[in-house]
C-alpha cells in the first residue's frame, strides 16, 4: 500500500495537470469567432416587471428575439431574426419585427432589398405560442392586448386596384406626396381572430383602450380621400371628413383612450413644406370635434409632432411661422426662353459665401437640410381653459421637452453661430413657464447647460469654475461653491484651451428647496434659501466618484424621503459599484460591488424590478435582475457561452507611470493568455486620451478601426491602454513624452520586449501616433487611422459631415493649439507630422475612408506623399466610400486582418504578406 501522503500528492499533481490541460485546451480567437458574439439590442422591460425582451444580434449573422419571464427567471421564447421588440402595457404580448435573413439581404440587388418582406411575430406571454403575420409595414397593439392593427403590403396578385376608392367618372387629379404610401389595414381581435380589412390606408392610430381606429384613405387622384373611424365593438365605420385631397399626418390618442388629436391637411397644396395642417381634437364617444387654432401668422406643417402629457391634461404640438410663398421656377419652355437671361441664370449652380453670413455655407446647408427646412417650434394646448402657450420660437428655438414639467429650459444659439468656427458652441438660456409661455432669463453666452428647478424659481449654472444659483424672479445671482475649500467643482482633467466645465448637476428636490450638485467625487445638497451646503457622500476619502442614476426620463425631482440609486466609480482601482442613498437619513449603502463594473440598466414602471449588468474583461455584461432592495440578484441571460472555449488573456492590471510634466497617470495592461512571469512579449498600445477607466470593461467583440482586444491577447500580444494628458499649445510633444514614459514603464517591469512595441490609434490618436514616430524610434510599427498630418492645412478646412469650419478644433478644441494660425504659425508647424517626415524611421500603416466627414482624407495623402518622398516605409490604405469610421463589413474585416498581419510581421517577425512587401496593383476588372 502506498503511503497516504503519496496519494494526496498524486491527487494534487493530477488536479494541477488537469487545470493545466484545461488551460491549454483553450484556443486562440480567430476572426470568424468574433462573428458569433451576441449583444442585446433594443431591450424593453414590461411595466409590471415580469418580462424582459430584446434582440440578440451577433456581429455577423442572423440574430433572434428573446423573451424572458423574470418571475421564473427563464427564457420562454425565441423568434428567429426578431428585432425591435415591443411589450404592450398589460404584458400579454411581445411583438417583434422579423427581418429577412442575412443571406437574403446580401444576395439581393440594391433595388430588391427594398422589396424584401417583413413579418410581424407576436409572442403570447401566457401560452408562449407565436403568431406570424406576413408583409407587415407597421403595427399597433392595444394596451390590454385584445386588438392588433397593422398595414399589410399586398403582393402583386392581391394588390388592390385604384377602382376600389377612385371615381373614374370624375377624376380630381390631387396626387399624394411621393412618400405617402397606402396599404391595406388589417384589424384583428386577438381573442377570437376575427378580422376586418380596410383598403388603401395611409396614416392610422389605434385607441390604446381598444375603442376604435382612426385612419385615412388615399385614392390615386384624391377624389375619394377621407378620414374615418371604425368602432371595434361592432366594426362600423364613420366618415369624419370627406373631401378631395384630404390627408392625415399624425394622430395621438389621449391616455384615457376617448379623445384623439390629429393633424388634417389637403394634397391640393402640393408643396408639403408649406401645406397647413389643422390640429383637430375629436371625442370618439360623444362625436364632438374641436379645432385648435394656431396663433396668427403661425401654422403646423406635415412634420409637426403630437404628444400628450402622461395624464392627458396637456397636448404638446408643434408649429412654425407662416413661410413666404415659394418663388416661381423659371424653366425652358419655348424658343424664346432659351435666350432669356432670367431663365438661363435660373439654371445656374451657385452658392454665395459672404463675410457677413452667420454660418459658412457648408454649415448653413447642413443646418437647413437637417434642422431649418422642417423646423417647428414647441407649443402646448391646455385642455382645461382651452388655451395655447407658445413655448419656443425663433428667438428661443431650442427646447428640452418634459411633458410633466411646469417649467422647461429653452435656449438660443443664433447670436453665436459665427463664433462656432473658432470658439465652440454657446447659447443664451431661459426658463419658460408651460402654463403661460412666459420666459425668464438664466444666463448669457454659456457653453454649459444650466439646471432648472421643478418650480421654476431657481436655476443653477456653471461659470468661472464655480456653481452659481440664480433666483429667476429677482434675477439675483450668487456663487454656491466659492466657500467650499475641500472639494473640486471644476473638471481638473480638462486640458483644452476653453472654459473649464464643471462636474454637472444631480437634480433638485421636488419642491425646489434643495439643489443637488456634483463635485469631483461627491454629491452635495445646497439649500437654496440659506445656501448652506451638505456633503451627502464620502467619496473624496476613498477616491470614489458618486453619481445619481436616473432610470425615469420624465422624473422632475426627488422626494425628501426618497432613496436614490447611485453609480460609484473608484478613480484609483477603477471598480464601479452600485449604491443607494436615503435622503431622509443620509444613509449610504453599497449594494453591488466587487472586482467588476456594475451598471443599472432599467427599472420597471410599476414594480420594483431592476435590471443591471455585471462585466469585466473576462465576463460578458449579461443581464441580471434584482429588486430595489437588491435582495437575491439573479443572472438572467447567458448570451455568449462559447467564451469558455477561448484563451482570452490574463486579468487586466493597472500600471502607474508619469505624464509629460511628472503627473501620475495609469494604464491598463492585459498580458497574453499564455503569459509566464518574466516573459518579454510583443505589445500593442491602443490609446486616445483617458483609457484606464476601461479596466473592468468587457472588450467590444467587433471588427472596426480599433484592435479587437482578445484577438490580440489570445494570440501572444500584450495590450496596453494608457492615459494621455496634453499641454496646451504642444499636444504633439506632450503626448509623445507621455507615451515614451508609458512604454518605458512596460519595459522596466519586464513585460514588453523593447524591440516589439507597436502603436495603434484612430482620429485624434491617429494624429498622435503619426506625430510620435517623427520624434522617437522607440516604436517598431504604427497603424494610424484617419490622422491629421498638417495642422496648417487642416486648420482652414471643413468638417464635411457637420459643415463646420475646423478652426474651432485648434483654437479651443481637441487639437489644443489655443491660438490662430496667424498668431502662432510656429505652433501649427511644430505639431504637424508632415513637416518632420524625414525623421521617421518607423514603419507606418495609414488608413482612411475617402468619404471621411471629420478629417479630410487628403491629410493622410499629404503624410503618405511626404514619407514616400523621403523613401520611408509607409503604406496607405484607402477604403472607398467609407466615412471617419469604417461602416461596411467587408472593409471592417479586411482592415482588421491587415492590421494584425502588419503587427505580426513587424513585432513577431512572421513573413510579410504580399501587400506589405509589394502592395497590390490596381485593376478595373
């Protein structure tokens, strides 16, 4: 018999070898493995907290709709290719749109893709059975789940003829707008499957209580257009308005389901932008109609929105000043017109850029197309008193709408449109009273958004590194934070040549008596009458930053005895936990914590159910459920069980190093999966600005402009994510010195092979990496995405996506020069890689999309040509038709593969791919 200790030793050795075997069994990630990782999209939680639904979408492939019963904590239904879930108020149904398969989409022509059918799938939450409805354009469900209304795109065989609604003997010739399509409306009683069909329906709206459906019918020539109502109890139709060309733009039912508000217009005015739509209220039970009249010289156009307050005492609608008559277009029509100056010049293509224009032309065009062309202003109709209050207007065009608030924040950026191109974005702010439309001034020319009390008596704003309180009636201002010496209220990480922002506002007590403000670490309560401050958290002592989590968008303020949900992020160890704060007792309680990141996602409207995620580098952020007491948290989903198959990399570590001027900085180091202590390994440094807060983030499992972290750490690389801080006027040299310090730290601690360190950055980090190799030979390969290479040319360029002049980026923004090109040309040259291309000794791969709307892709060409002229090792990847970040999947995959091939060759010594050795010849085949 063997000694007992020998048996024990053998058991321990066997266990150790089994663990080693298990570790060695894990395989490195391949690019195709990334395709399978699924994320939850469009998550919805039923109002009673019982059901959770979302669409689980892989990076590449067909996803599925998921329905979970949280009471049983189980998955009860999956819908193949189900997207955009909707749960009706009684939670009897979960509805999904079922899109075509990826194969069908990829093999269809561009024109045929528009014709691919969509299905509607309903999941019965009680029986778990599914019903499918074909060719669905859109749908609506009643609150109790009894009624379903949807429009059906008929196939060619069953396509209704025009004769169904058209009077052939008396054609009118009032055509609908091109985008206004009519389909067959199907109304189904889901309890007994009885259905009714109504042909050629444009807009429709189902009463939430199941009273009926308001709809309009459109004939090809407008002769039989009408707005009607069908009672669901007896299927009877009632014509409300019947006249040639009449149309319906939007409809919104009162929350109680008896009244409906809608806009009615008429196609007889063929200019949809100038067509007047009459706001109408109709009482369906009593058949009473009321027209809401806009103020004189105002009208509501086709795109105006409608929204009721939660209890239906207010109807929010939109309007705009009456527009000038559209100018007559001169076109060629006869021989005389061919030589008529006015007609000829009318065909010109011209935009006049004038020095007195508030905006440069490209920005003016963008503003016109995206905002001004269909701009409406916010108004409200008060049912009690039957009166209108105009809330926003051309003098205060911007508004933050909360349908439950008595006071709203409005602003005006029009006086500051010109200075956007060099100074940034500023506005004048006001408070508007919902009941009357009266406005009270808050602050002028502010880059920061104020906070308005629920009562409208006070506002907070940030200026000169302090929080100010303003009494709006008296316009009296006072500084709240000036006397507090042991807290920081201005962002001390802000390194831009512009006003220093604050840490933000946390909210108000409902009665407006207390304002809640953030310092760097803590939440402070300020009594607006005494202006006395109380610190509610103890974050400064533990370097923990506390922030209130608001899961209800319509919440106006906090009750004095409310318990708040908090996010707590430790700025030293980077852990993020969840806490609660009882306002009446001041009790602060940590509820969820650990070496992870916890995030609150949703709270049910009518129960205490809470959904949260827990994540780390090795743990996918699956959904968990708990209650407001955080008792017995349960994991709900397991979306990516395949993770256990892969060698993912070691647990991330925080590395301390010094910035360019000696300040303490941190970076996240992730060693390769097979790392053994003492190994010196190839390192890829991925960076932008501050990155250490990602310590406990699960890595994005996608392929795009950045490295896929586990792809590198499971294939022999260490990955490093450093913090970078910049010096105003000298962003290039300060970031370079910081990066040298960070890389040297990796060498000093024995992880990085000094001959195998590479850089990868995109956009602002693309610039930094392009500049760094002009100053140091420390890095052995660089992949630089969308870099600015010549600040002198980029300064006077345009951001094509927004139409903005790029000057503000250099004078007050990210590029941090802080002066104009005329004031300091030497700084623009000093910070431009293109002027030092001859100093580059590091192989560099430059990537650009040739439709980049943020950085002109010619910036990449300039750098490539300068490097080429000096015979440097430079390759330029031009992705056709791509914006600032790659969007097309083939290009995303291609760049990801090339990035790894490039680093594999230069950092690992693998043979160079042909495109690295000799490029690829152009062919037109």
